[in-house]
């Protein structure tokens, strides 16, 4: 009995490897930058085209899945760079900056953006037959205009209702001009208007027209109104009208209108919008700008480059303090912000629960206070709507079905921040695309899907290894002393030589080593030469053959012509070995294929294409 128990214990602790048998979907997911992009932009593709000198092909790849490629070249949060495999070697690729180079080469004026419409991967065409159906899009931000773009290509009549006097939403009214020129965003929006979108400016839904009226006139309505209200801070004195609300402040300053502030401003918050408010205030005449954040330096939600750029421009950041009260003089004017240090921000369960250091309050002198602690939705858009009670809300935004944009009210779709909370612009673009497909499916019964085809071709493994030695470099910035006086773009574009060098750093994740078991002599040379230890040769008995619905066992049985389920571990171990590859580590250097004496290892390039069907 004891021996049986020992055997069971040993079995429980026996090391087994869960492996995946590659298929086409597996190989396309290895292109990490593409897989990390919400709209599946092939950054690898346009960087390789750029490096080869084929700039038009590179631009087409960048523009194909994204009607707002130009703004993404300047302000995208770049989830592609976060996913990039090169980051596991040294530093990620500068994908966004290389897209900007392509954008500016192609052109940023209205004519260039109109021309770019022909490069879209979306279904339909720029000159479709009208289908007789009408859709209203509320808001002229990226989610709504992307939805309009995709529906117009299918023959829909699309009207866009925008409460501002210009299109672009947060692109124009929320992103400071030192990061993105309004002209670029407006020109990109104009291309969608040229495609056929009918724009209704200064038209606020809930005030000038109701959702009830829109539902009567249109076959479907898309809500993409964004989050235009700043969250309030529940401390004494913060609800007064002289306290700046960050979103409202940016809305005025981003269109280069005036907003009078004092000389010494305190910004409450530590995210990207907070830095936009702080850096805008320096350009608006503030002599000193101090940010107070609950979070520690490494807990701040702002991008690292925003923090560093802000500090270079003279912004002082005080971390781990909480605002307690607004201090005023006898005349009622702001003279400071009372704060108190905290020693803990979250409890043991990870719940937000700040704990303050006792008897430690002090006042930061200032004459202006700006709040930037979050955004919320303006619910007045639903005023006068007879189905308002039927629309489900969740955490202050519209409860929306993922990957379709459908809401709890038939015929009403939503996307962007108003549906899923604050997110990147590129994510809002994806929401618009998903909603457009759902609207077309619901109204016309279509079943669109993305067809993927690929072929593999063997290439020489003798790759120029200089791509591993090329140093990472961001585009240069104007010196802080100059850029704090500049409300135009402060990040310089790459030179032709710089972008050529940086695009060369791409690991080319569409190329993979392929192993032929019939030629392998188990010399282990490929394992020994691998510079990143991503290869491992193990006996078949070490594989979890029942993982992945038993496909691995079926593959083993077919290769060896056996019934592995009837074999014990000793027999499986004697029968053969398997080569495992850790995709997280592979850098596509080709040394394994160079080393192999029998050509059992080859480097195969995957040439692939996509097209929408249905």
C-alpha cells in the first residue's frame, strides 16, 4: 500500500509540459505588435516596408485597418509597443514614431486624407450603392466617426450630431496642441465627411434634439459621446466655481481660447490628463505648477514619458499626499491646498483605502487649483428620451455588449469611453468598427468575418545580426526652455536615417524556425547555440499528451504510428523526443538553423493576407 501511495505522489509531481501545436492562428499571434493593437495594425509590416524604402507600401499597411492613422502616429498610447517582443531583448521598438514618419511623408492635409480612404481594409468601397438605411452617430470623436466611416463604405446614409463647433471630440478638445495639431485631427475627420457623413455641429442631443426623435428618423443610433465631465473632489471648498475642472479647462485651451489662471497652480491628480492640465498651465502663463498625487511615483497611472517631460518642464510632483481642504483668505480667494501625507494607499485585498499619517497636515501655497481625478459621462444626452429607463448603466457608463456595441435598447449601440470607460483612442476606433459590423449584421443580416490566408517559404538563415546591435532611440524633443513657450508640436519627427535605423531593429516575428523530426539526429547543437535559451529537447514521456483536447496525443500517434495511450512512460521515453520552443524568448536570429548539420531546422517566412468577407 505504501509503494502505491509513493507512486501516486511521484506521478503528481512528475514534470509535464503543456505545449501548443502551431496552426495559422498561432503563427499570426506571434507578431506581437499586431496582436497587441486593438485594430490589428501590422506594425512589423510597415516598419519592414519603411526599412526597405517602400514608404507607400508602409503607409498603406498603417492606414489599412485604421481611419485615424495620422493621429495615432502622434498620440497613440501604443499598446503595440507594450506587446513588442523586442522589449524582452533590450527596449521596445519605436512603432508609433515610425508611423508618424510615414504619415508626414504621405501628407497631413485634407487631400492626402481623402486619398487615404482608398487604402482602407474595411468592407465596401468609397463609392458604394446606397442601401436605403440611415444611421445617426452621436458625437464626432473617433468611435463615432470610425463607425460612420465603415457604414458609409457599405452604402449607409450617416448623420453625425456633434455638440461642439468642430469635429474630433477629445482629439481636438482634450489633447493639447503641443502633442497634436488640431489641423491634423480635423483634416482626418474631414475625409470621413468627404466620404459622405453629414455633420450637424452645435447640435447637442438631449437639448436640441432627443434620442426619441433620432430613433424615429433612423434605423440605428450609435452613441459615442465620450466622458466630458470632471469628477468632483469631496473636500471642503472644492465645489466652488473658481476651482478648475481639468476636462473643461482643456476643452477651452485645446482650441487656443483663453482661460485666465493665477501664477501658482496646484493640480490634483497623477494621470495623463493631469499632466495635460499641468503642462498646458505652464504654457498658459503659470510661474509654478505643483501636482499632488495619492499614488507613489511607481504607482502613477500616467505614461512614463509624460512624467519625465513634465518634470523637465519644471512641474513639481508631490507623491503620497491626499487633499484635505481648499484654503481661502478672508476675501474668499484661494491661497492654498491643505494636504496630508499617506502611508498606505490600498488594503491587503487591493481595495483603495488610503491611510493618512497622523498629525502631518500642511498647506501648499497657491492661487489656483485644478482637479483632474477622473472623468464622468454627461447624462443630459438622455434628456427627453422615452426609453431612458430601459437603458442599463454600469459604473457610470452605458452597459454595452463587448465586440458588438449593442446596448439593452434595440437599435441603440454605443462605443468609446461612454460605453467602456476611459481608454486609448485606438480602443475607441475598434469600438466603432465592431459597432458598425453589428449594425450591418442586425439591419441587413450579414455575417462578416475576416478571412486569413498564409503560405510559408524557406529563407536563408544567414541573417545580418546588426539588427540586434542597433541602439534604441526616441525622436528628439525641443529643449524644455523652448517647448514650455510652444503650444505647437514639441516632439520632433525622425529623420530619414533615424527611422531607417530604428525600423531595422524589428525582430521580424513572421519568421520562425521550423523543425523536421525526420531529419533530426538529436545532436542538440541548436539548443546549445541558442543565445536566449528558448529551445529544449525532451522525451515524449514529458509531454502532457492530453492537453489541447487531445490533439497532441493524436499528432504523436500519427507521427510514430502507435497508440500512445496504451504505452507506459518508459516506452514513450524510448520512442522519441520533442523539440520545444519558448516563443516569449525567441529573437528570430536563425542561429539554430545555421548550426544544424542535417538541415532539420529551417527559417520559414509566413507571407499572409486578410480580407473581409460577408
